[in-house]
C-alpha cells in the first residue's frame, strides 16, 4: 500500500511538473503570437506608408496642416515638408530628387514638364481675380504711373512667372519691355533688400507678411495690383511620372489629403493660424488675412486650362520653352477624377 501511494505521488508530481513546463512554454508563446501579430500588423502599416518629401514655402498653410493634423498619415503618406524661398525653387528640386511633389504657378510648372518626365495632376484653384488682387506692385515714390517705369530697374524672382507679368503689364501700359532692366532675385527677402537699398525701382509682392514689410519701406508706395492686368496665374500640382508608375494610389491619396486639409483650413482659421505661428513663427493675423483672401481648392477647371495654355504660348514664343510639346500629354487627371470627379470640369 505504501508503495502504491508512493508511486501515485511520484506520478502526480511528474504530471504536475510536465504541466508546469507546458504552461511555461505555451503561455509566452501565446503572448508572443498576440503581440507579435500586432507588431507585424503595425510593421505592415508602417511599410505601406509611402515616404514623400513635399516642396513648400513657409507661408502656405495647406500642406503644413495636412501633415500636422494627420491628413497625410491617415492617407498612408509619411510626409516631410521641405521649405523653399519660392514654389519655383521647390519645383526645380524635383529634378535632383530633393522633393517628390511640388506645386507652383504655371510658369515653373510648364518649365519643368517641358524638360523632364513630370505630370500635372491637379490645380490648386487659385487662378481667380481675388488671388490676383494679392499681387501688388511696389514702386519708388517718383514713379507715379506705369510710363515712369521706362528705363528703370525692375525686380523679379528667378524661375517664376514674374517676367511674364512684367511683359504683359508694361505692354498693356504702352511701355516697351525692351526699355527696362530686369534684375532677378532668389526670393521676396532679396527683393525687399534690393528695393529698400535702391538697387531696384519696383517689385511685385504677395502674402500678408511680405506686403506689410514692403509697406514699411520709406519712399515706396503701391502703384497697382495684378488684378488690373489681364494676367491670372493658376497654381498646379506636379509629380514625377516615376511616382505615378510606382505608387499610383499614393498620388490619389495625396490629393485627397490636401483637399481635406484645405477644407479644414477654411473651417478652422484660428487653429491654422496657431499652427503656422508655432511651426514657422508667422504672425497669426497674417495667416488669417491670407486665409480670408484665398485658399486652395483642389480641382481642374477651364480657367486652369486656359491659364496653362496662355502661359505655354508665351513661353514657347519667347524661347523659354525651347522644345514645344502637347499640353494634354503632360496633364494626368485620372487621380483627381478618382477622388473628386465633380471637380474636373475641363479636359485638355
């Protein structure tokens, strides 16, 4: 009897010991399976987020809002905002792969697509009279009318549409563009210094912050604005064809995120003003003023197409675009039609 009890006890202990070993092995394994699954899922999600360097300028609220408020992240984009002095510089950075997506006026956009494998995928909806009012012409006090600009030194930002604006403005006011000197600057800050120091006699300026700075220059006043000319400059979004080929869904998601950010900016101007102050120290009142006067509306309209067509004609005729091309070949609206079909109201 004693031997039987001893054997049972030993058997029990062996069974218990084996059970404990099983628990030690199995339970952590179960834990690893759950957390590992989550980790694998998280890794998968992170792997699916496409990294994009997005060219921008510090005063533009829309792309910054898209990143700060998580619209890019929600749409599978790991975005880095890369700031440039002008949108034209940002577009040029596409050539050296410093940025993956750029935006800007028709002039630098057309210059880019004429030289490289890039496509226009949407308009920013800024080719309006209201936006034209934001471009103001600052001149020295002795310049009272457009005719007084003859023989003067006029500022323009290199790579931008301002040479075109000068040509149209001068011609419309009876001044031969050949009778002025155009001096290029890298950005509005350089133009400010040049006008303040007397190195140039006139400069086109936009943006609430810059407009205030120029207004404070002694001996300078506003002569007119772009709305008084026939020039209306659209804003376009351009992407490399390689991005379209490798990540077509990302292009559509980018436009979706930007549209969501634009709508947010319209509905929450105070919060947007806080974001720009926190991130780039732009005064809140300047952001609020800019938002009240213009904001992006992702679309492609007849106005956008007309603006591109006029600008391209000018650039070809003046040798800026040396090899002509079919504009329709450089406009790809399939992604915009996918997410916002009602916003595509013109087709090349």
